[in-house]
C-alpha cells in the first residue's frame, strides 16, 4: 500500500490515490461504485485517518475480510468523525461498528444503540460492561446473550464480573440467573474472590442479601 504523501510513491499510484480521495469525498445523488482495490485503499485510509472530509460510504467492505467495513476500521483506530451515526453497520458475524468503537473509547452521550447485537446476542452494552464503559445512567441490565457459551448472560452479569456493577443495583437484578453464570450475585462474589480490591461494598451487600434469603 502506498500512502499519497510518501516521497517514494510512484507518481501513477499517487495520482490514483488522489483521484480516489476526490471521488470518495464527492457529494452526489448518484451511487458511486468502487473496485475491490479502491475499497481496500479506503479501508487503509480509515486506518491512518486520511479519509476525505464529507466521506459517507461507510458500509463499503470486502467479503474476503468477513465484511469488515471502512467504518469498522475507522472505529478500531478511533478515526470516526464527530457526528458519526451509522453504528448499525455489521460484519458477517453481526459485529457492528458500535461493538468495535466501545472497546476503544466511551460512546457519545446521545448513543442509544446499546441493544445492537451480534450473531450470539452479545450486545454493545455487554462489550461496554466488560470494558468498563457503560454510562452512569445506564439501565438496560436485562439485555441477554441469546446463544453461545454464555447464553443467558445479562449485562448485569457482565458488569458484575468486570467489577462495574453499581452499588445501588436493585435487589431483584442481583437474583437474576443465567444458564452458565448462576445469578448476578454469584458473579459479584466470584469477582470479589478473584480481586478483593474491588466491589467490597457490593460484595458485603450481596452476602447480606443471600443470608437474609436463607433465614426466610
């Protein structure tokens, strides 16, 4: 791959790159078509943060790369532009741009696609919980994975395992169960057992809750 401003770039390749960038940034009502090489170049441009201003063909992808799109690549490098809203674009496994972006940085305050899910039902919220990037006002704890080795795991389970479940989580949420993880309370205890520096107050609350249930 030859970068346009590389001093060693062959003039013919540099000119082709410049033409592609001009085409990609062009605003037109007509559908633009791209060759496989041009799509590969646009994915590379997304990687290095060199997409032209006004670029809008975020869904362009290569089937041989599993449907990984220009937007996925930009998200993986934190190169998405301000105001980007095509979070639903998915690869062949259902992994959306939002799934990728939330692993790199917090989502915008107006983001509302927490329930976007991949093929096994793993939502953007599950990823955010695992990476400790859920917003403070998050309340979709009941979103569940629908298949795979963690079938039935809620966002609450994931947050408990990552040590980010809030202390004021409702008691009924702590008693939610899943096929492989047990209850959310079980996950809190497991997390505290693995790392006693975290979640001590929540752990103590869970123990008190479970003890009170046993006395009933």
